[in-house]
C-alpha cells in the first residue's frame, strides 16, 4: 500500500497536479477533551458547519477537484477536496452543492450532491476516433472502441466526450460541441474550426473559448459604414489644423487614435496637447454599434492579427488620425509647470490635421542622429517640436520616478511568421525614447482628465490599482533580503507607503534588476476599472483614468461619452453614474478575457517555435515556482515547465520566501538556469524542459 501511494504522489508531481489524485491523509488524534476542527470547518459560516455547503467547483485534468464553500476564506487550506469518483459529473466552473466531513483531518473531503448551475453549455477540443493520447492525459477509451470523442482543450476538463458524427467534420479537427446536459449522451458538433494542426484554427478556437467575438453584428457594420461616410462638418468644433500636430506609433499600426502637440509658454511653462480621435461622435448612444463595443470591451492583438473592438470602417478609417486628413478629435490641452506638474486641463471638441505619420523606430533614430538621420527630411517640419517634446518627456520621467512610479513592464515578444502562419523567429520589442515619450504624454493626459472630472463631480471610468497584498509583499521582502538587498523601504504595516525606488536601483547595480522586477510584479495587485475613484499604486497617481485609446478600449470610449454628454453637453451627471459602473465592469471583464486569450495564443506560437528545437539547450531564467515544479523562460520569452519529479533530489516549495528548496540548490525567481527542450505539445501551448 505504501508503494502505491508513493507512486501516485510522484505521478501527480510529474504531471503538474497541485494535489495527488488519491491523497494519503495523515490523521492526528486530538488530546482528550480537545477538538481541533479542520481549517475548512473553522473558516465556514455557522450555517455550513452541518457538513453541507454550496460553492463553485474547480476541476483538474485528473478528475478530482475542489470547492470553496460560499462565505469561507479563500485560503489553500480552506477548500473541500472532491475525489475523482465523487464529482457528480460537475465540470470546472459549475456551481454545486457539496456534502463533506468537517472532521479533524488536515484536509476536508466531500462529494458533489447536486449541480445547481452549469457554467458551460459548449466545449472546444480535438475530435478523435477510439482511444486518444493527449499531452499529460490518457484517455480511458480503448482504441478498438468505435465512435468519435472530443478531447477538451481546457486542461481542467478531464476525459473525453462522445460526439455524434457529422459530415462537416472528421477526426483530427478542432471543433465546438453542445453539451447535452450532465445526464450524458452524445454531443452535437456546432462549429468546425479546422484541422487541429492548423495555427489559425487553433487561434480561432482559443478566441471562441474565451468568449471573444470575431464577427460584428450586421446592423453594427451598417451603422459604422454610415457614420464613416458622414461629412466632417464644423458642428462648433475648434479648428487646430494650423497647429503642429503629429502621431507617433508602431510601423504596423493602423488604428491611430492619439496625436500630440507642444508649445512653450512664458515663464517656462508648457502647453501639452493630447488629441484623441473623437470616436463617441461616430458611435451613437443606444446604437447596435455601442452595444457591440460594450460586449467586446477591447481590441485583441496577437502575432499578425487584430480582433478590433470597432468595425474597420471606423477603427482604421474615419476615426484613425491619418496624416494630411482633417479629423474629429477630443483634445486635452494641459498646462504644465516648468517641472512638469499639472496646473490645469481644458477639454474641447476639435478638428485636427496631423502633419506627419510618425514611426517609433524612425523618431528614435532622429533622436540619436539628429539632422544626420536618414529620416530627417520626412520630419523636417516637426523636428523643433520633437526636440521640445523630448525635453518635456525627460522632465515628466524624472517626476514619475520621484513620486515612486514603478516601471515593471515585461518584455514583449515580436513574432516573424512564414506564409503558412508558423513562427520562424521570436525577438523582443525595443522601447526607445519615442515610445517612452508618448507613454508619458498619455499618462499625463489620463491623470489630468480624471482629476478634472472628479473636481467637477462628473462620473468617470477610473483605472485603479490597489496596494500590494501584505502576505505577498512579505514573501517578496524575504526573497529580496535573502539576495542581500536593503528592504528597509518596504512597510508591511502600511504597504501603500512602501518605497521600492532605492531597492530597484540597488538591484540594478548588482545585476539582478530583472529578477527583482519579476518578483515584485508577482507581489502586486491587478489593476482594474471602477466608477469610484481610488489611487493607482503602481503609477503613484491619486486619480487616473483611460482616455487616450477609445478606438480599442471601452473604458476610454465610455469616458469620452461622459465628457461629450455631461462636461461639454447638457446631460445630468446623475444620469451617467450607472453607465460608468456598467462600463467599468464590462471593461474589466473584457480585459481579463483578452489577456487570457492573448496569453494562450502567444504560448501556442512560442511552443510552435520550440517544437523545432526539441533536444537543444538554452540559457533561461526561473519565471515561476510552485509545489509541482518550476517554470523557466528563455531570453525571447518562450517558457517551459520542469516538474519537481525531474529535479535531482526532493524539493519543497517555500511560499513565504518564494523559493523551491531542496536537493542540491535553492531556486528563486529570476535565477539563471540552463535547460533542454524535452517535449512540446505545440498547439496546446505546453512545453516540458529539463534542467541541464
């Protein structure tokens, strides 16, 4: 029996499971007269201590799962463990009723007694005939069995699902099926994406699984085309067509929604103009176009594709601030002190004409070589303005550093694809002064607009970022101290007052800035949208919103709508309070969907590239740690997992110190390691490394 249990533990560790499939529980007998309830029993509300509760089921690839009962603390030891044979047919995300033994064990174990609400009506995966073998998962079906089955793409959905044959599909296709309910029965194919080996089909399936729409409502398309064809018209707008205004974007950008201008004022002050495409003037309130934008919430970008929030007739056409064309804009004209402090902001409807379509790489070359740059003739008319802009950027950057703004951006991969859509190389996107300059100007505009709306009592879709979680911050502090860094600026009693600037400078001097930035990023909370104002911790700004990208973000479009209708119109602020709440919730949900889809699609492209390098050795750094193993990232951001069972010796994850301890060494975030590519499931985006 001991041998069997040990084997199961090793299997769970090798497959990346967070808990063994059939865990051995160590019973501890309480002292006479003493009762020691399990952590779950202690954390549950009084009404659930009878041994029944409701909650959301979290599934795993190996069939078992966990439920956090409603009202319990979401701690790792406060869940109910559901063995594989007692899930009652529940799938990941289902709302369920459970019966459990509150007991005095280390783990509370139970069973699902009812499925209260099914989270999934469809599943996406690969069609197989007979027995299937998936990466890290074995199907129980015998190959001699006839019929079609679906192996779900989602690793949290175990096993396979019988599928009714269809003339539109064949084994090896990636498809979507409609679940017939948890009573069983064969499933019907509702959509065929294409062959599972096809990159585009895989990406389309990931988008569909995330709930991201790729086709627009026909009425919304007609409204967009009609709005784009409208003549520009004056409609009381201020004309800024004589001002020196330009856009600066990436070479491949087509939705140019922001332009900038700059003047020096007497006394050394600055007048910064941030001119944003007036998208809200094309998207009528209550229209199908607005409803479509509310559903989509954001544009999705990956590899060589864009899934736009707005139809191309607007995003790449009427709303794009193309050089030499008169365009409608909503301009934020911001007065700054000589040292970059915001003194005032005026918002107005304008007509602008960009003088030049600036490109980041060209402007960076211009900053480097001046008039000797081969791009100087293109920018001759705006060169004096660009020189002033760079000076202001440096002032704003110094100011941001002094207020404790954290620059923890992760490297962004750039994929070079062949004609079949497969990646031939992966590089990192370069960020020079041009990119950072435009970023600082947009940050300044977002802060100025949020401050103005708050002062006027007008609703706004704020971008907020809460203080770091004290527990995660304590783990980061311990990890940084182990590396010999001065952590005196970290205040665990009041995380909001922590100052990381000195620590980050010291880490850079010691050559471990990358390691520390990665650790700190994981300790930070996630930013989100809210209709109530709150501080943005990462930027060190008290009031902040997103105003500068209404073509691709609902949050910005909603803020524009409120400005147009309330600040510059005659609508009551109270009327738009609910709209701001709805837009903030929809924008946050859309951002999470897009980030999840973009991450999975990126992982697919990276795995496709690594598939050509199986057996090769690369330098990497530790990017994540867990009880089941560590993840290592190559310099081009490709990532793979090294299971704990493949490491020499026995390793234990020390969560308090963010380290994997044991064997011959201790692994921490950012540690440099040498890895070999062992196994790749490219179109599932999963990679296994081994430590060299």
